[in-house]
C-alpha cells in the first residue's frame, strides 16, 4: 500500500482495530508539495502516463494536481504541479471514472454549480461537463451507485428548503443526466455515500441533515426513506471495524459541537441499525493494512494522511 502525506510529517499516531492492538505504519517518503492544501481527494494515474497523480484541495479555495517525478519511493524524487482549477469558491470535490471510459473525471463544485474535468492528454485537463441549479449552495459531493445499476454517480448535497441530495449519472461518454434527488427536513445536508448496508442486494443512500443544530441521519433505498436516526451525523462513511461482516455507518454527534466523539451504527437486519460504539476523540476510519477490517486512525499532529 502506498502512503502520501501533506507537508512534513513528524509523528503518525498508532492505528487501533477493535481489539485495541497497535498497528505499525511505515513512512515511505516525505516530499514537499504546494502549501495550503490540507485535503487529498485522489491518488492515481489520472492521465494514463504511468506517473502517480495526487489531487490536493482546500475548501473554499481550489484544487491542484501534482505528479511524482524521480526514482523509486524513498530514493529521491519530486512532486510537480501540473494543473489547478479554482471554482468561486470551492465547495466540494470528487474523483471517479463515472462514465466508464477508463479515464477518471474530477468534479468540482462551487455554490450551486459543478464542473467536470478529464485528462485529454499527458497533463492536459479539459472541461467535459458543466451544470448548475443545485439549491442555495452545495455542501459536499461524493461518489456512489444509488440505484445499483453498476454505474457510478456523483452525489451532490445541497442546502435548501428542505436540504436534498441530487444524483448525477453518466449516460454516455462525458454525458450526464440528473436522476432526481432525495430530501430531508432541515436546510443543511451532508451526503455520506451509497452501500448495500443490509446485504439485501439493494443499495442504500445515506446523508445527514442539520435540523436546528441537531443532526439527523437518513437512509434511502429505491428513493424511499427506510431508516432515520436523530442526534447522529454520518460524517465518516462506512466500514466494518469489528470484522463481523456487518456493515456500519461511522459518524459522530456533531463535528462542530463542544466535544469530539466517534459513534458507530451497525446493521442488524433489513434496514435496521443499532449503536455499538461511542468514544471520545477525533478518528478517521480506513482499512490501512488491506485485511478487510476497518481501523480507526487518530492523527494527533493534525496532518492529513491517506
């Protein structure tokens, strides 16, 4: 597994699985990148030239693509900036090969419109789609497959009355259609993504809705609301932290609240969930060693790591 860190990494904290064991991580290399980009959206070969591209972005600013040049990992090299784009301002970013042509697309969002770039040559990126009219303003974007047809979609969460999530699906090479939306009750929203959480063969779409300071989690299946949980913000995504092959929704009470915590809702049957963990602290779920079990990562130095 390849690791990449933003800036200079001094300390990476321990990574704990549910058993509380410590997992050691090898730092492959530390190289300077453009300053001021705390988020990593993607690490892949975007333009098909065989070199690794990293998409860095900053909320309300822009995104940039840096490409690695040089020798083997840990034996010298450099990250060279190849492309940048600045919506006004940046509200969200997602990277996926949504139209299945073998080349990933980069969707960036500003207040109520989205732009999709795609590589058309070595380090050449062009606009292949633009659309607008997404509520008062866009809150975040994710990639998913809400209808289970095997085609990736861009999920666009928007503030509105009520807040809702629009579903943008490719219907051809760089051609997209809005499949509709699902709605909550409050104004602010945050889309988590899609997954077959109860293993019934149907995909669920999960998003959160801020209703007067209290977050509510909604689970939709076939565009119908099948589960609702008040007081839970589905910020972190999905996983299986205890290795029991039951899908979990990983979130918190309120990331902007007075105390930080991490909470897990585990599936217990057809569209039903129960809370199985609530701990204090800031954690990010990821399968760092590729064993199929999700670990909870706490980065105590404030460095973003993928």
